[in-house]
């Protein structure tokens, strides 16, 4: 009897201890984690758009950014009369914005541009690497240029305006010399149009019907301006005297022209 009583007391004590263990489990405290909210990007990427000019391996290049957003960029460049479309991505870090732009890739001279804008500086640093790796990389500095557009009301307003890189295309948008016609454009492109054999050919008595059958051809170049001189880098051709030509600006009261030896380019339009 005593044995049974001792066993019963042991069972009761064991059950009591087991119950106390279930009630004394340690409590785990969970700390909340606050999500970090990134700062709003208030940078105005539109301010990066526009035209930039720089020395690219000895001759001027024009890079035009038509559209710039927080993520994408679209534009084109002109170098020695060759125009290539550009598209790519935009990356911002602090007060620096880097623009990565690739040419289409279907031309042997195509490559990738990288422009670095720091703060409000309108003169970005640039690099270019060819896709093929055959052409050596280029490093250059660009300067922003704001060109003027022409309208009828500008005729009187620009009467005494001095020729500059911002308005030269207004003076020589329609021009000529003894070789052919010239069209200087605001983005740095210049188009030379000519008839093989000259305007009238070798026969001074050539009739109008024969002349009209001749097919006009074109050569493209890129113009730049430094001081009182205009430089044009032409695409490879056998018509113009040199691939790189330098003209002196002569601005008279009623006529503007670009002097080159004895064959000046004369502007038909005078703002």
C-alpha cells in the first residue's frame, strides 16, 4: 500500500513540473524594420539637351541630344559630314550625370560615346570607343552651343549682326561659288551640291535640255568656326581642293562671303 502511495505522489509531482515548463517558455521580441524611402530625383534632365561641339581627333564633332530623361537619351552626331544616330542610357550619381550612347553599329566607324556632366557645367568630358577596336579610343571636351533660328521678322533685327557660330547658318544657308552650291545648317552639317563637269559643262553652247539631264551630286562636310575663320572637314572626295578647308569670313554691308583663294563662297541670304 505504501508503495502504491509513493508512486502516485511521484506521478503527481512529475505532472506539476511538466506543466510549469510549458508556462515558462522564453518570449521572443520582434523588432520592426522601417523601409528606407529613396530621395526623390528632382534633377531636370531636359537641361542636358542641346548641341555640343568639340575637337574629335583633330576635327570638330557635333553631338546633338534631342531627348534626355532619367533613364534614356536619344540624339545624333555629325563628324566630317557623316551623321549617325545615337541612343542609350542615363545614370546619375550625386551631382554627376553620365550619358551612354551607341551608334547604330552598321558602319565600320561606329562606336560608343560616354559623356560626363558634373554639376551645372555645360562642358562635359567625353570618350568614344570603336566597336571594332581597330580605331584608337578618343577623349575630348565638349562645349554647348545655342544656335539661332530664322524667321521673317529677323530680317531687320539682324541687319547689323556679326557672324558667329550661333548664326553662321543664317548667312550661308543658301550660298555658292564657282564649283557649286552650299547649304550650311545649324547643326554643323554643310552640303555641297554640284554638277559633274561644272554648271555649264565643257561646251558653252550646251542647251538647257542637255544640262537638265545632268544629275546633281552632293558631298557632305562638318563646319566649325574659330575666331574669324570657318573650317570645313569634308568627306572623302575628288572634287574639292582639300579634305580640310579654311575660309576667312568677310562681312560687308550688303554681302557676306567666305574667302578661299580666288574662289569665295558667297551667301545669297543676308539677315
